[in-house]
C-alpha cells in the first residue's frame, strides 16, 4: 500500500486545516457584510441628522430675520406713539390755557 499511517494523519490534518480556513473566510465575509450594513446605516443616520440640522438652521434664520424686522417696525411704531402722545399733550395744554383765560374774563 502506498498510504502509510503518517500520510493518513497528514490528510486528516490538511482537511481539518482547509475546513478551518474555509470557516474563517466565511466568518470574515459575514463580518465584512455586517460592517458594510452598519456603515450604510450610519451614513443614513448622518444624512438624516444633517437634514434636521439644516431645517433647524433655516428656522433659526427665519426667526432672526423676523425679530430683526420686528425690531425695526417696533422702533418706528414707538416713535409714532411718542409723537402721538406729544400731540395730545400739546393739545391738552393749549385747551387748558385757553379755557382758563376765558373763565378769568367772565369775572368782572
């Protein structure tokens, strides 16, 4: 016979090693497939997060623009109210002085 006991033991060793290498490759491929899935999931999450940050940024810019324009409008409104109050005060003071003068003339 051309097979000896040492050759059979070597064959079993080689079959076992090749099976272990094949199992290791299968596990490595499985690991890389799951890593790619995780990376894609992370990429989707970061894109969604960026979109939400852009939306929040747009909202904050809009609020800032509205507050700035409201500030200008309120300044104009406050100036108008001041002028209106001054006008009423002048009108009231002229009426009081003219009413007092006419009452003083009736006393004779």
